[in-house]
C-alpha cells in the first residue's frame, strides 16, 4: 500500500493521465494534418511509436524527479516539508482538463461538420454512372473512394479453336453470376464489361469509371477434355496485383473452378458469405459437358433480341441440353422462358408452348423450392404467359434477395412496375441496374420509359437522345427517340426521319407498326405502300398476316377508299370467324386485346353485329395489368369511333391521358397529328381548339 501511496504523492498517476489525454489530442491533430498533406503511412507509425516510448519515459521521470521552484531536482534531494507536489497536482489537473476540452472539440468537429473539399465519402455510397458518357478521362486514384466491388473483364480465349470463344464467354458470365449473389460486393454486369474492354482503359480508369475497388482479368484455354483458367485480381486504386491463380483441371471440373474463383475473390475483398451461399456457389448445375456447351450456345444467341425468331433458334439447343441432363436447372429455366416468350410474342397458335412452359415451371418449383432460380422461373411464367405482373413482381423481388447484383432481375422488376403503371417505384430500380450495367441499351431504354411514366418529359427526351448517340446500331433505341420526340414535344419531322431510316434497315419492324404506316401514308402513293407491306405476308403465320391485313384496310379507309377497305376487312373477318368456329386460337398473345382489334375490324367491315360480338368477348376477360387495361379501353373506344361514336373515343382519351402515364398511348401531339384522330375528331370543337393551341402545321406537326 505504501508504494501506491507514494505513486499518488509523486503525481505519477496524474502525469500518466495528463500525458495520455494530451497524446491522444496530438495523434488526432496529426492524423488530420497528415491526411491533407498526403503524407506516407510510415510517418504516422513513427509518431505513434515515439509517443508510446514517451509515455514510459514520463512515468519514470515523474517517479524519480520533482518540479520545484528552483527547477527540476531528484526526488531524493527534496525535503518532504518543502515539497510542492500538491501545487504540481493542481497544474496537472488543468493540463488534463484542457486536453480533454480540445479532444472533445476535435471529436465534435469530426462528427458534425461537413466534409468540405476533401471529397471523402462513406465506403458504401452508391454512385450512379451516367449512361450517356461513352468514356471518362481517368481520374487520379485518390479523387474519390471506390466502392467495394469487382469489374470482371471478358476472359481471353486462348484455345487453339477460335470457336471456343463461346466457352470463354460462358466461364466469364458464370463467374459474374456467382459474384452477383454476394450482397457485400458491387459487381458490374457483362454487357458493360464487354464495352469497357473495347475502350482499352487501364485498370485505374476502369475502377474510377465503374466505381469499383477491384478488377479481375482472366483467360481460358480449352483442349480436349482439359481446361486451364488463369485469373488475377487487381486493386483498381493503385494497380497492385493482389492475387493470381491457375486452375488446370478436367473439363467437367469447370464449375468447381468458377466456385473457387468467386469464393477467393470474396475472401480477398473481405465479403461475408453465409453457409447457404457458400453451398450454392459450390453446387455444379450439371456434370454433362455437352449439355453445358449447348446451354452456352443458346445463351450467346440470347444476347441479341430477335423476337420469336431468336427464341425458336434457342429452343432446340435447350431441349437437347435438358434431354442430356434432365436436372440441369439453368437450362430448364431458360427453356421455360423460351416457351413463355413464344407465348408472349404471339407465336403459340395452338397453346402448345403455354402448356410446356407451365409443366417445366411447376417441376422447377417442386424440385428446387428454396432456390432463387425457382423464383425467377415463377416470375418469368407469370410475366410472359399469364401476364400477371403483380405475381411476377413478387417472385422477382424474392429472388433478388439472393442475387442482389443481377441486372436481369432488376430489369424484370422495373418492367413489372412499368406494366403495372407504377413508374415511380420502377425508376430507382432501373437506375440501380444502370449503375451496375451502364452500357446496356435495354436498361437505358427502360429508364426513358420510366421517366416518361413519371411525367419527367424533358429528362426523358434528353435520356432518349443520349441513348441514341450511345447505341447508334440499336433499332429500339432509335425508334424510342423518334417516338418520344414526337409524342412529348411534337417533333413530327424527327419522328418521320427516324422511321424512314428504320424502314430501310429493319423493314419488318416498320411494316408491322400501324402508327408508323399511318404517319408515312401519302394517298397518291398508297398502292406502293400497300404493296410494300403485303410482301411481309409471305411466310407469316395466321395472326401476323391478319394484323397486316387489318393495317391495309385501315390505310384504305383513311385514304377515302372505303369500298376497298370494307372488302378487305370483310374477307379478313370471315377468315377469323372460320378459325374460331374450328376452336383454333387466333395466335395473338393477349386475347382481350385480340378481340378488341376484331371489334375494330368489324366496324371497318361495316358489320355492327361483329363489332358487338367481339366487344362482349373482350369485356368478358378480366385484365390484370394496367397497360392491358388501358390498351383495351383505347382499342374499344377506337372501334366505337369507327362505328360512328367519336365522342366515346374523345372521352377515353381525356380520361386515360390524365391517369395512366405512357400506357394510354395518347398525347396531345399524337392526337393532333395522327391522321386517324384527325379523321375522327375533325368536327369536335375541343379538338379544333387544341390543334390551334399547339399551332400544328400541315407539313410537320410543329
């Protein structure tokens, strides 16, 4: 006890406390200064070492020496009766309190003051990339903190056979798919990585442009039944190589390689893997390499949207893959979606694909009920076959919990919101998808639709122009620019210029677009236009040919050639009635809209009974999705207008225009310049006033 009393008397405890608090203040201040002057890390380490050694020295000095009015003396030389340790203690109290006050001030400043010009951001901040920028000048690595994540560059195909490029691409995508399941990581999608690779950026520039902390490079060499995969992980902030490995295995071990790569990347980036996720990553979807090759070839075809034609080419590949391995879940999911998309595109006249899609989906749900892939299959079925977008949304959202970086899932969710008319909910989802895949034309286009749906028209047109400049070869991107320019701002001349361009490059797309054909119509050249449209009937299925015939009948009617129009409509209507009498489906993908179109055809044919019959058939089907409901209202109102009730269509336009966002398919500019509405509404005073207010000219609608 006497020893501790002596420590207290000599102020050793007080010196230790005062030194510790003061040292902490010094370290906090030094950390701030050294960060701003970008001092190397070793400076701070040396300072901490010096302060630590000083603490020991201060305690030794406090024990052995005493501060007196005559200066510092050894404690043994000071008379206890003349000792001033009590006064020294008070001074140490003041020093300690002062240091504490300074420390509190520093802590409060750091907690509540803004970051100023330092540019520091929390590590988890999600920065949305601008999809309109093709390339960004590389910024210094220290210009902004990079979010923890990885950009996987396309794997080089080092195989002697160049036809194995699809295999290298498959390995690349499967590794991306595995990584996308790790919630702690930001993972850039394949489409953008292909574009980034074409730009030839260095590693630091890739990290800055995509806001990811790491980049993975790799190559694949396939020879016979052997495969060699080489990968290396690079820190994008300083271009340091953190980890590299070679995997030389049997070909049927390719999935184990992909799993190992994903798990090692997660370990390097300190991302947390749950036991369930680790098990999923370790599972091989198939052991049949031939089935895997067929699956990869089908997936390569899916990269370019070619509507029903593309799905029909994918179908035999996936069917063969499933025949080789009936439990190949990835191939099963894609095959079910192919069948569903054939229903969606109106290519299932006999209902065969609908039944096949349901059979496979039910099997997936029964065999793998807890896998996120099962939720994807369920969502795809509801979306493409049932058109029940609310149920599709629920399924996709559940799958997203296990696959948070999957941009295809994000697209499906935003598209479901779009179909439900919930654009405000879909916009942040598609914006997130854009941040993970800024070079994807479908994502860029979907964002434009959501901006239109939320009424942000100027932003939508600006986005559409950026998209068109960024994806000049994408036909849908160009089409959307023309449509929105005309629909939102009355730029009819720009719309027609784009339509005419697409007519040369993608003629079928424009030939089957009734609105485009109406806008292109010139009565003096109508026979040539009809002849051009008619050529696409050759080889078309029943429903496609029927829609072209309806289109021709409409053009003849608009041109004042009513008798020819009526004859064409009657002939087409007779073939439809005959098909239904045989209990054969029409072949369209939405029965209520198909019947609504038949009601319109009945009015073109002058057949009031057919108009009423098909209207009743349309009304008997309950529509789930908002876009379907709105289109049905519009089409039935258009049929009523053709039968003489123009007021019904005018009322529908005014009702839908204010409630349903883009899916009313109406805008003041469209109504004022489309020949169809000009014909219906010419005698309605409100319409005439609207045209005058918009200052529509006969030449270009502006």
